[in-house]
C-alpha cells in the first residue's frame, strides 16, 4: 500500500481518516472492552454511506483485514483489528419512524437507547436481545408490554 493510495482514500471521505501517527489515534482506537487492545493501521470515521463504500473498496483493494465498529458495545472486540482498517460508523446516526407502516429506518451508528427513545413515542420498539431467563427484551421493557415494529422488510 502506498502513500498516494492512502491520500486518495483520505480525500474521498467526508469523515476523517485516523492513522497511527494522528494525535487522536489512541483515543479513537479504544474499544468498549478495555481488556482488548487492537492497533489498526487506520480508522475511517465515516460520515455517510459513500464513506463506507469508499472504505470497503479501499480495504479490499489494499488487501487489509477490515473490522466495522458501530455505536454500541461489543464484548469480544470485533469492532477492532490489528494492522487493518476499522470502518467506524458510530457517527452515522438517525432514526426515522414511519408510524403508518410501523417501520423504522436506523442509522448504522445508533445505539439501542437511541432507537428505543425514538420508537417509544409511537408505541413501537425493536427487540434487541435476550436476557438470561430467555425473555426477549426491548430496551428496558419486555415484549409483553409494547408493540414490536418489524425488523426486516423483504
């Protein structure tokens, strides 16, 4: 990988490209699980879908291992990669609720709390996981007390 390719990639982004020599590198590369210490070659802080496409293309063309980091947590540290490219979509937020069709469009960087907050006012929510007793949860509410919006539309 040459510096010209990196500069072309950097200029193609609306967001930022953070390399190991950047003053914020150590802060930006931190993962939710502080016990995991990954050192990516670079981190693309994506502002929109075009940034994500450019990052995926650059990573593929440069034969880099890629990790994608969203807005939430990930215990095993899958949002980081050593010596590769992290595509960080945490700034890509936005929740659009369509109450008529009972659907929700969610930006890749949204957290569970942000989606829960936006959908709750419409009596909708998204099932986000399973608690240890096997019940499905939606944010901090159980599914028996709130309507669930479809999570996938074909």
